[in-house]
């Protein structure tokens, strides 16, 4: 486990919000394309604009609900993100084909943590993805939820997933400036991801600078605590 923890600000609406996220230390931003439900969707023109403005400076995650390699590749070619976040289940053979079509693309598979079966699902996804993101959606709902619910899931299962896979794990789902330090302490992810927890105004859905600053500080504090605990463990493991 790497003691440093990154954070991604998702549901970015425009270049100004992306710049605000970067100014507060975000290591990545999330750009939401067409979804069956949930907040943060912006049109492809804006996604391409933000991705272009940030190119070479920070990772840009395209959130897509597409499930075939050809459709995902077409999106990636038009919008030019660094990373694609697969919010729905994509078959391993489709991911293999996507790697052939877009060999430099980073692929993040989303696991919606709904129960014990999510651990096995994450193990399988980690065989083909570069990273895993744990969220709190419900793909089996009548109106499919593929993210942005604002709900916290069972962090004990998330911790099991972190320990079960050998790729980086991002933690999402109901995080905010008040609970993220505890979430990181319990789960020990490589990074955390936030959308609704930084957007208290449900009418404008604007990124709140004060909450963003507090969230960034809380993530940094959690990283320091993990680094300290990691150092203590190393010290205890050295023979006297």
C-alpha cells in the first residue's frame, strides 16, 4: 500500500471547475458522458474542451456507460481523455479489444459494492483493468444507477477488495470533507473520488471552493497518518 493518497474531483462541468480542482491539489478530474441516471453529465463538446485544456497537466477520466470496445474507442478518439472509467460491466474480451484499439489508454473498472460478491467481481476485473474504482451504484435498479448516488457503501468490503487485488483502488461513494479521513484510514485506497460531496447546492450543482479546500486538507491529513503508521510498521519489522 502506498501511504500517499490521491484524489479525483468528478462531475467537472467546465474548464473553470477543473482549474479550481487542480488549484486545490486534485490529481485527476472526472468528466461524465451520457448516463442512464445520476448527476454531472456534460456534453461531448465540453468534455473535449476540458480534456484539451488539461492535457499534459493532470489525468482526465472519461466516465462512460458504453460496453463495447468499438463504441468506447470512438468516444476516446473524439474526446481525448487520458483514462476511461467503465461505469458498467464490460466483458473481458471487449477490454482486450479496447487495448488493441487504444494501447496507451488507462482503463479503470468500476465495481459497485453491493455485497460479498463484489470482492470476487473486483478480483476478476483486476485481471484486465489498470485500476479499480469502488462506488455505490445499483446496476440492477429499474433505472440503473451507475454512480453519483451520494451513498456510502460497506467500507469493510472495500478494504477486502484493496487487499485482494494487485492494482490501485480508488474509493468513491458518499465521501465528503467530514468522512474522507476515516474512509481512507479504514479502506487504505490509492485514491479517493468525490462528486456530490463537494456540491451542496442541489440547484446549481456548482463545485464549492470551501468544501473542496477542506476535502483536500482532510485527504492530506489521512495520507500523513497512513505514512506515519507505515513507518511505524517498518520500524517494528527491523530486527533489533
